[in-house]
């Protein structure tokens, strides 16, 4: 996995987790859902890069 894509995926997951936690703390369902969606996007991006890496080796 390229370093930049890996860091983007990780940053997206961290950002999503933070949004989810803040959303739950303040009772904002929309922010909680957005955080969960961002986490999912980060995990998908990471999985995509893992598949690309498996074909390179």
C-alpha cells in the first residue's frame, strides 16, 4: 500500500471515530451517522489498497 493512501485511509477512520464519539456525546444522530460513514469509507479504502498490494507480490 502506498504511504499516502495508507495515511489517508487511517486519517479518514480516525476522523470518523472522532465525529461518531462527539455526535453521541451531544446527542446528534446525524453527526454520529456521518462519523460511522467516514469510518466505513476509510476501511473500504484500506481494503482496496490491500487487494492491490496482494496482486503486486
